[in-house]
C-alpha cells in the first residue's frame, strides 16, 4: 500500500491537474465544457488502465518467475497470464480513442 501511495497517487494527481488545465483551455477557446470533460475522461481511462495493468503485471510477473523457475514447462501458460492485463490497457486505449473522437 505504501508503494501505491508513493508512486501512483502523485502520478494521478499530476494527470488530473494537467487535464483540468487542458479542459479549461478548451472552454476559453469556445469549444464548450463537454469537450473538455471528454478529454479528462479519455486521459483518466487510459491512465488508470495503465496503472492498474502495471500493478497487476508486477504481481503476476513475480509469481510467473517463481513458477517457471520451479517447473519450466509452465512457461507458455505464464505468458498467457501475463497477456491478460495487457488487454485491459488495450480496452482503456479504445475508450480513450472513442472519447477523443468527440473532442
């Protein structure tokens, strides 16, 4: 939990404040408030998906390294387990791309 507070929360705060600044710039430019909020949503979708997948990959990677060290025949199965969190990032990218198309 300390690592999460130390690394993820400052990154999330920076992403949130920078996206709020971008949203404010769009409102000033006359593009409307909805477009700025869509940009914030796109950034949060991709950022949170990346942070969540990174935490999951770290834990799965450690377990996979230990399992493959004990039983090398499990290498293929561990690759599949490592690919599952990557799909979450792809879904986050698709949502961010869809929301960015509305901006």
